[in-house]
C-alpha cells in the first residue's frame, strides 16, 4: 500500500504493535528467560537465589535414565502416531471425498472426536480400557472378549500402555488431518483425474502417479503438524497413567512438569525445555529439507 | 443394491468410529453401580437410566462457575485474537517496511513453538507482570498469552495476500485511510478464513489443560477441564458423575461446532497451508 | 499501608528489586509502628487462610470455625478469610502459588510436605506462640511431623490412623479367627486368612490401588517396609541409594506382592469402597472411613492394626497441619488463628467430629466419648505406641513420587528390586544435585 492510502512510515507498526507486544511478552521473554535459567540452579520457590552452574543441567539430563526414557517414549509415540494417523487420514479423505451433499455427514462423523477435547477423551478412554473384573469391564475388553481374544489390562501393562495411548490419540486426531487432506483433494483439478481415468490407469496407479504428487504440500503439512503435535504428549499420560507402569508412558513435557513442581528444580526443567525446543526445531528443519529434496 | 450396501458399510464404520462416544453418552445416564456392567451387552441396557449423575456432577464439579470461566477465557482469546492477529497479518500482507521479511520469518519460527514446554517460565513472567492471584488477574493470565497466535497471523496473511487489490484501491480513491481499508474492506472479505481461525481457536482453547492447571490455583477460577480432572482424581471416584461431567463439558463445544460448521469450508483450511 | 506493600511487591519485576522493596518497607513499617499508637485500624484485619477442599462435612466445619473465630475476635478487629483449594494436587498448587509470590498468611499443609517449604524459607517457627504446657499437650507424632532442625514450624488439629477393618461375619463364615484384641496379624497369618476367605468365596481385602494420587501408596504401605525394619531414606536424609533399594526392602515387597499375585486384592479396582458395599471382607484403610463403615456394618465391624512383616507393629500417621508463612502481614493475628484451630474446644472438636480423625491433643480426648471403645480406642493406641511420621526431607515430593510408582509397578508384577533401584536412583540424584548446588 502506498502513501496515497494515508499510510505513513509508522502505520504498519501501529498495526503490528499489539501482536508484537503480546508475542514479545508471552513467547520471546519466557523463551529467553528459560534459556538463561537453564544454565543456573534456579529453585522454583527461590528464583532470585539462582547461581550460574554452566551446562551442568544439560550434562545431568543427558545421563538421567528418566529423561532418556521420557525422550524415548515421546519419540516412540510419535513413531506410532504419525504414520498411522497420516495414512488413515489420507484414506479416509479419499473415501469421504464425494461431491454429493448427502455424504457430507460422514466427514462430520470423523471430525467429532477432534471437537471433543483431549482431557475428556483421556478420562473416557481410561474407562474404556478398564480391565476385566467379574462382569465389570471396559468397552475395549468387552470387544476383545467378543472376538474371542484374551482381555488385557491395557493401561497397566508396560508393553501395552503406550500403544494404547497412541491408539486413542490416532482416533482422536485423525479427523483433523482428514480435513486437511480433503482440502488438498478438492483443489486437485478434475481434469487431471479424468485424464488419468481415460488413460486407463487403475486406482493404484492413479493414487501413485496423480493424487499423491498433487497432494505433496498437504502431505508435508500433515506430517509436520502431526509430528509436532505428537511431541506435545502430556494430557494422556498425566491423566491416564501418571507416566507408569514402569515409566513406560512418561513423556518429555511431563518430565519438565514434574521436575518443576515436584522437584522444584526450575533450572533443570528449563534445560529440559530447551532440549525439547532444539529437538522440535531440528525435526522441523529436517522435514523442510526433506520436502525440498522431494520437490526438486 | 450396490448403493444400499455402500450406505450400510458407511453406517457401520461410522457407528464403530463413534462407539466410544456413544458409550460415554449412554453410560452417563446409567446408575453408578452399573457403569461397567454387562460389557458389550451393557450398551443395550436401558434399566434405571436417569439424570442423577448429571445433578451430582454439576454440583460436585461446580460446573456452573467452570463453564463461565471457560466461556470467558475462550471469548477473550477469540475477541482479542481476531483483532490483533488480523491487524498484524494485514500489515505483513499489505505494507512495505524495513524488517518485514525478518518479522515474517519470526512468525514462521513461532508457529512451531510448543507453548506447553515453556509453561513455567511463562508462569513466572505472568507473575512478574502482576497477573496472578485474584479472579480478574487469573482470567487475564488465561487470555493474554494466547490471544496472539503465530499460526493465525500467518494463515490470515495468506488470505489477505490472495485478495484482489481492486477493492482496496477503490477505497483509497474514496479517501479511506489504512485502518478504514483494513476494517471495512479487507476484513469482511476474508470472513471465511476468520471463521476457520475462530473455530480452531475454540477447539484448541476449550481443551486447554496444562496452562489452566498451572495458573488457575483457586477453586473459583477453575475451567471446565480442570473441574473434570478434579472429579476424576479426587476420592470418592464416582464413574457416573465423571461421565456426566464429560458429556456436559463436551456439549458447548459440540454446539459451537455445529453452528459454525457451514462457515468453515474445508478448502479454506487448505489455502493457508501452501 | 501493609496492603500497599503487598501490591507493590507483586508489581516489581526483578527478585532483587523486590527484596530491596521488602526491606525498605519492613524498615518503614518498623519505624512507623514504633511511632504510632498500637491501635488496630478501623477496617478488619484480615488473616488470609488457605486450606484443602476436603469432604463436604469438613468444609462446613472449617467455615463454621472461621465464623466462630471472627465472632470471637471482632473486638480485636481481626477476621479470618478462608480460601479452599481443590485437593487435586494441593501441594503442587501451593508450590505454584509460592513461585507466583501469592501465599496467604496461614496455610494448611500435608505433614510430609512441611520440610520442602521450610527448606525454601517460606514458613516461620511457631513455638513462641504456644506455652510449654500447651506444646506438651500435642501428640509427639504431631510435634515430630512439624519439627525440622529443632524448630517447630507446623501443628495440626488431628492425626491420622491406619487399621485393617474386617467384617466379623464374613471372617466367621470363612472360619478365620481375628487376632487377640489390639494385636495385629503377622504377614503370614494375614496371607493365610486371605487364603481362607478366598476359599470361602469372598474377595479377601481391598488395598485401594485405584487411588490416583501418589501419597496414598507411600502413606499406606511405608508401614509394611518399616515393620520389617527397613527405611525409605537414611536418618540424616542424605542417602536413598542402598537404603530404599536395600535387598531387605525388595524382599519385603516380594512378600507384599503376594496379596496381588494370589488375587487376594484387586490390582485395578473399579469400586472405591468395596468393603462398605459388602464386596470385600477386609479393608486396608484408616480413620476417615470409620463412620461410614460403622453406619454400614454396625457391630459386624472390627478393626485391627495393620499386618506386620517383622516383630514390630508400625502405624502410619501424620496428617494435615497448619503453618505460618514468612510473608504473613500480621504474624500475631495469624498465630491467633493457629491457636484457634488447634484449640481442643474451638478447633479440634468441630473438625474431628466432621472427619473422624484422631485428636492431636491429649486434653481433647474427654470431648470424644467414643474414644473409650474400639475401634476408636485402637486409633489412639496405635498413634501413641506405634505411630511413625513419613520421612521429613525437602525432597519428599520426589521421594513419594518414585516410591509410589515403584509400589504400583510391583503390585502389577514388576520385579521389586528393579523397581526400587530405579526409584532410589532418581531420588538420590535429586539429593545429590541439591547438595552439590552452591
């Protein structure tokens, strides 16, 4: 916009001021303070008395079995959720992508768990995963038993707890990724598809040679977004398992939380937070590079 | 015939997908002692259904005040966010100024910043700004840090960029200043994008957990999710009450989604991504 | 004037600046107070009180207590203002409030968490506000849980007691003989009784493994470790590695686990009160259930000390108590509240009538005739002869978090030694970091 619109040099900054102020105060300042505290022995209850201890927090975290476990669990969770959710969302999108308005309800169905908030679903699935006891049982075990399989103590078994949480998380979030794929599909030109059809390509070939290449940016977005979201794992283990059994569901954010509020070790928690941020930044960068590679 | 089969398959899959939520709804009306009885067949038991759980949940979880708090929180974030995010987005889309590229880069970086992990430094910052303690302060602490969202700025900027310039230029000829153009021309033109942002914000913040958990220390500042978590962890554990509370927490956001659904077109979501 | 000081403190940005403000204000106030006549201002002097939200009867009793306090102190223009906090992670909430510099004048604390607040310099010694005789009137367990480094920081109105409740009729039908009065079973006798009950078709015992908070596990099952002669942490509070995970403790938990392995108790119960509902024959529980159980069972209700692994019966004890914060605006006024809530007539009687806990002062017992008979009499005996408070250490929240996780894991079948090793390593690292810090 030029000066004819009455804009002066200050105008853009007036427009930006509220956003910059809030982002500065509530995103940049906390981040910088966390970075500084991460090199101190700051105590939650006595932040002022913190001493500079160099990288001691970092070296301690990297050798702490619980932090490593939290890291491993979070990565494992992402590894379970991201491919499953993206693939399921993609096929659901292909399936519900029908022009007739009377099929619209199907999209709503898959989106409903997204609307129901995560704490509610964490509470609900804790009940669904209830083990069998007499004629009392959770729905999951009722279904499993109905299929003639042995009932499981899903959230109390160190091998099953994280997969069980991953399963409910995929179910919860798949509708959102489906919507994004749906948007991508609707931007796909009809001509491309029809041309492919006339060429006699079958469904598999159409998918590989027409749909997937055309959806590249949607796919990249969904993978990145799901990855970052899955790294934020907190509510499910916090409410469903408290990180147990045998530390099998403790997550990075949960580690930071308990280090702060149970251990009072603010400096150490901030070091954990900084490592987490580095990780997320690194993953995003990697994904960007990868996406660029694919595109060229 | 084939079509009927298609419908049948779709119906079955949809039913299976929603089964957990249907179970929640049904069990929330069952008597406390029977919530888990009967396994799968329990789903078809209609004996003794009633509203007792709802009455108890409403009272024990103090849901009245919880709902009010959550509504104020989300409304505050939506209101301030709508204004501040779109203003920033408009500036980034329409003005040439030194540092624009840098600022835009910053926005892109902040999109991936997971707020949860910085919750504690944020708490101490909020404290130093005097936003802890009383009811009004706590509410401000719930709203202000999340009103401006990098993703929303980015998303709205993309939509402003996609607007044809003719309209705005016509307004300039009419003598409109930049704020008039933003408010009366550009903003109304991206209404679907605004609706999308609003709905996403409602979904995100209605389910906020870790930040309210930290900042809402007192019973009267609790949001709905905390009220539910409290019911879920404080003995005596009453499963029926918990389920009824879960349903009550879900209803408002479901309602909002139902009302807003037709304004949010999937393709808008896509436009911001590229 | 004092109120303004509080607000100013909240506003200033940096801790050092804030501290400077505090000192300046304190100096100003001291000189001001010396210069002014010692009259109370016209507006009521408010003592801000925080406490955990308990059961409804307890909350009501607390409110009535505050109303009585305010009426009695109207002449001195002193009024208490109570804020209830959800029990859901109360201690975390207090830590957060402390970090946010938002603490009240007086606050309720769970016994074992007193140490960390003392360590952080948030509480002030309170012995000066009580006479020697008054202090001697408090149960030793209650004084012990509030004492750190020889200073008294907290006192409570009541103590807790844990017992094994049983249904006389169910035991009789299974042919199980309850032990002689006041004498608990050994662990083997307990397991044998469970086996007979199970053979007779009963669910033997409930251990409440559905509790979501960590504290239940540490509170309820530390006595098992203690009765076998084990410890959670060394006496000087510096060593957990080699203490908590001593092979003897692992062996104790291996025997403890049999209750679950042989399906005598549910690993993941759904019903929070199966004993009251007639589902189980025995209940590993405490004073807080006595009134409900009496109402449900009447004369069928029996109670005995918890089963012991060694020669000695040890009972868990310790409960909520009151501390006075360093930042209290009017410590003398706040101390009046402290005296009120621990007074036999004004404080102990109403709250104990509401929650059934064990009175914290010997002189309060005459107010409770039921303490002449079992099961109440057993509570008092256990507290006086076998009560042991949980460890007093600033790292208690970390200790209880990891010990509770180990107990839950062991109950699910994990190896006791491995579980305790993992817990001990975490707590030891925490202690070493604290000690290594300058």
